[in-house]
């Protein structure tokens, strides 16, 4: 029988076996740590690509301000305290739009630059006469409305799962589209004084005023029509048709977006049961 040679009182075979086991354990631990690191890096990248959650109640406040603007508009006067009070409300709505899109510093700067002529345009766009110099303010007001609608639309429809604030943002887009086309109708009425026909039986004034354009715009959006007011020029009829089509398509896209977002939850709950 062969005897094992001990060096320094230790078995070299046992020591080499123990060192091999230690090496394999350390290698397995190292592979587990590297795998966990890769998983964490991948998770961080995915979380970085996700849209940050909506903070505060920006869209809810904007929704309330827009509804207040529609409710108070019929009580606006041409002069006096009511006129200046409504001007304050319109300026507050514009500033609330700036607050609603204040997600980054760059967006705030652009929104503030466009908000100044928008506040001025709220005062002149629904007047019976418009100076040529005021056209520039109205164009910037259109740019402000399109900018706010685009930012809110991108923010709302980029969310993976709709929330209450997301739904309010979608409703704000719908209301802002109505205000956008109301300004467009007002400009068309200034360019063409007889672009609209007002029924004398239901209107005390022969030419449309400021609230008449909002009434006609939201009537076209909901396809309910504006009783006592109709489009008399081909340009207004074309814009009215475009607004009706865009409103119907927007509602269809919004409903499809909400249904698609809630469908995975229903499937997962069905599988768990």
C-alpha cells in the first residue's frame, strides 16, 4: 500500500481539493453578483426610458379654470368692473396653461414667451375691429394654443397606465381645441364680415360677438350644431367640418387608448382567478 506523504502535517490532496472548492464557490458567487448587476443596469435603463409620473394636479386645475372661463364668458361686459374681472380670469387661464406644461425649464421659457401676446390677444381677438398690427399677437396666440395642446397630448398619451390626472389632461386637450377653433372663427368673421348668419328670431345682434364663436366652435365639435347661428361662407363651413372630424377622431383615439391600457389588467386578473 502506498502511503500519503504529509508535508508540514497536512495532506496535499485534501488541501488542493479544499482550494478547488473555494475557487468554484467564489466563481459562482462572482457570477451571481455580475448577473445581479446586469439585471439592475437593465432595470435602471428601462426605468429611465419610462415617462416620469405626473406630479401635482396641474391638469385638474387647468380643467377647472377652462370650465370657469366658459361659465363666466356670457356675463362679461364691454366696460366696467365685469370686463376687467373677466380679463383677469382670461390671464389666469393663460398662466394656468403655462403651469400645466411646466415639466422642464425649456418648456417654461417657451410657454412664457408665447403667453404674453396670448394675454393681449384675448382682449383683441373677439373685438369687432382688428388692427393689422394685432394680427401678429393673434398668430402667436395660435402658436401658444398649439404648443400647449402638443405638450399635454404627448404627456398624456405617453403614459403606460392612465391615471386620474391623465384623464383630466385628455379632457383639457378637448376643451383647448374648442378655444383654438373659436379664435379661428373670430378671425374669419373679421376678414369676412358676412361669414356667419345669425337668426334674428334668436339673436339680438346682427353680427356674431365673442361668445358666439365659442358657442359655434363647441357646437361643431359635438356635432350638435349651434342653434340660431350658421356658417354662410365656404371657408367657415370647411373649417367647421375639419373641427368636427378632428373632434370625433380625438374621442375615438382617446377611448381606444384607455381601453388598450386597461385590457392587460383584466387579462391578468382573469388568469389569477
